[in-house]
C-alpha cells in the first residue's frame, strides 16, 4: 500500500507510443513558450498509465476506442436528414478531407466564434443535412469526433492562440488557474503542481487533451473533452459548467495549447 | 453533532493564537481518536489519506502523496496547531491546496457546489466539510502520531 506513491510517481521515463508498430506518436515535448517555465516538460497522459493500459493503445485491435471510430466511419457514409446527404457526399474520403482537422481544434469559425470539433459536426448536420444536432458527449457524437480525430493521428497539436483566438485563449487560461468549488482547487493544483503524484487511487497526469475523445476503461466508453472537464470541476465540490458551454470551449483551447509540441493521439485509452 | 449548540464554536467565531493555532475545542467535547481515524480515511468524511500517507494505517489502500506524510505529525505540531491546520489550513499555510474543513460561508468560494453533484449549492444545506466534533476527533487522532 505504501507503494502507491513512489512506485508509480513519475511519467514513464522512456516508453514510446508506437501504434501498430509503425506510427510514432510524440508523447513528450518541450513546453510551449507561453507556458513560461510552468513545467519542465510536457507529457501525454499515456505516460502516466500502467503498462497494460499503455499497450492497449499501441494495437488497433486491442484499442477499444477503435470500435467508436468504426461506428463513426459508418455514420460518415450514412445519409441522414431532410437534405438526403451523408458527410461523405460533401467531404468525400475523410482520410483526406479531415486530415489535420482535429489537430487545430478548437478554432475560430468564419463568424468569429470559437468552435470545438463537435460544433462543426453539428453545424453540418443542422445547416447542411437538415438533421438533428447530436447531444454533446453522446455516443454518436463522440464516435464521429473519434473518427475525425483518427485522421490527425501522429500530427502535431496546432491550435491557434494568437490573433482572433487570443481573447478566448486568455479566458481559458484564467479558468485553468481558478480555484473552483468548496475544495478550492484549480486545474493547475492537480495537473501543473502535482502531476506524477497520487490523489488517493488516482495517478495525476498533466491533464492533456491530445488523446481525446478517450476511451475510459472505468466508464467502459468514449468520453469527450468537455465530459472530462465537467467531472474534474465537479470533483472540487463546485457547480460545474455544461458540456458544450462557451466556458468549456475556451478552456479546451487553453488546455490544448498546453499540449503544443505533442502529437494528436487519435483516440487514446485511459483508466 | 452531539455537542450542545452553546458549546460549539461557529466557523466565523474561531479564536486564533499566533495566527496558526486554535487553543479552544471547537465542540466542547473531547475528541475520540478512533472516530478520528475513520474521518481520516472515509471518502465521504475527511478523506485526508487522499493527499497524505499514514504508515500507522498499513491496511488502508491507496494513500496519496500530494501533502506531507502524517508520520510524526503529532510530534511536529501541538494540539492547538493541529486544530488550526485542520480547521483552516489556508490560514496556517497561505495558498495551500489543502481544503478548509471548517468554513460554512458559500460566499468565500467560486461556484460552490452541492457536494459532488456538479449542481449549484443549496443555501439551506451548505455547511462545513467536517463538523466541529469530527475536527476534534481527527485532531485527537493526529496527536497520537508521534512516531516517524
Ligand atoms: C452539404 C454539404 C456538407 C455535408 C452533408 C456535411 N458537410 Fe461538413 N462541411 C461542409 C462545408 C461547406 C464546410 C465548411 C468548409 C470547410 O471547411 O470545408 C464543412 C465543414 C466541416 C468541418 C470543419 C472542417 C474544418 O477544417 O474546419 C467538419 C469537422 C465537418 N464539416 C464534418 C462533417 C460531418 C461529420 C458531416 C456529417 C455528419 C458533415 N460535415 C456533413 C459541407 C458539408
Ligand atoms: C482534484 C484534482 C483535480 C482537479 C482540480 C482537476 N483534475 Fe483533471 N484529473 C484528475 C484526475 C485524478 C484525473 C485522472 C488521472 C489523470 O489523467 O490525471 C484527471 C484527468 C484529467 C484529464 C484526462 C487526461 C488524459 O490523459 O486522459 C484531463 C484532460 C483533465 N483532467 C483536465 C482537467 C482540467 C482542465 C481541470 C480544471 C478545470 C482539471 N482537470 C482539474 C484530477 C483533477
Ligand atoms: C487536496 C489535498 C489535501 C487534503 C485532502 C488534505 N490535506 Fe493536509 N495538507 C496538504 C498539503 C499540500 C499540506 C502541506 C502544507 C502546504 O500546503 O504547504 C498539508 C498539510 C497538513 C498538515 C501539516 C503536516 C506536516 O507534517 O507539517 C496536517 C496536520 C494536515 N495537512 C492534516 C490534514 C487532515 C487531517 C486532512 C483531512 C481532514 C487533510 N490534511 C486533508 C494537502 C491536503
């Protein structure tokens, strides 16, 4: 029991994430300049998991998140809505049209709003397919985002944080350092100041989102970035924010930018 | 809970000494170390072992290490200081990530919630993380941890 600490205290020193024996996904990086030395190195959450969990993500047949990717692929090719169109009708082969898309999300759209991948999907559904919007964090939406994410696998996180994105990014940063709830804990309390440590049974990572949507073994399903944020804020005994809220899009942008230098994992497995 | 209302010190009325110690009992009833040990471990109570290791409890699984080990804590700090730390760690260690266990004022928090429901707090039920007596019990237990 006393081992809970030292035995698993650090990110794995030298594990490499190589998917299907060929695609090397970068899981350690020099911190982006904007982090101003807050952490000495950037680590994917993958490095904080057990050998067994890590190995699941190296093999697509073992990776349970790939079932969601397959379901997303089916949906990509399925006609839905009054306009009688599928995603493929307009975007063709996702391997080409969606390559690199997840790596730059969330991003500012043509109207100047900050949108997550989910918003782009739902906008196409409602405006272009005349179908219903999918519920945030629903299986169908997470599957589609997973299918889109897999097309950016191994590509560097490339969110824009300056120019028109900057005010959103600044607000996300404020939120990251806000000590929410009756426990008065910020994201930084756990993921910047104490990564590598244990909070009860949980081994704290840097809370990166380059692997999202992520298959959580504990929940037995894919979860979205905003679902994770919601849970982490709830655990401070706070009134959390809604998934899909403006606050969470801004937080998503800021947290994504803390992972600049890492590669997009294109659907991770975590415990 | 068991103490009479008159003997209990309300969170707003805590009397500090040297800014880090609270000499007077919060409940007026002596703490019970056995109950304190339970508060230390139970997730629904103090869940102190989420952040602190305690070698005196080798059977308790998954002890955290975000805070210092409890080993020898009763030798490092007096009873009054331990009461101060548990009641309001941020008074004793400014900026600490350790929660304040004895404050019932929702206005001191940002988006205080209704426990772990993710919903807004209920003004009727919002209360301290631990009762006065639970704090006395934990302090009584911590004073027994004099070995390193
Ligand atoms: C009727 C045509 C049409 C359909 C059907 C359609 N889209 Fe789109 N989609 C567009 C257009 C046009 C854009 C905006 C231009 C662009 O960025 O490619 C867009 C943009 C996107 C983007 C943002 C891409 C980026 O780089 O910013 C995503 C993601 C997306 N669509 C996903 C989907 C998905 C998933 C479906 C099916 C559920 C779908 N689309 C259905 C036409 C369509
Ligand atoms: C009380 C501690 C605590 C706080 C505060 C906290 N988290 Fe977490 N978070 C955890 C734990 C425990 C996990 C699961 C283990 C891990 O990956 O760190 C986790 C996981 C995550 C993950 C998943 C990482 C991965 O690789 O799968 C993300 C993302 C995350 N947190 C973001 C945040 C953000 C953003 C905030 C602030 C809004 C926050 N967390 C606040 C404890 C916390
Ligand atoms: C979220 C983490 C966290 C929780 C939960 C927590 N503590 Fe702490 N505690 C700390 C940290 C961190 C310190 C070190 C002081 C500082 O912040 O610099 C500390 C310090 C202490 C100290 C002084 C230790 C020493 O050796 O100097 C005592 C005593 C203590 N805590 C008791 C408790 C008790 C009792 C509980 C539960 C009722 C508890 N703590 C819950 C994080 C925590």
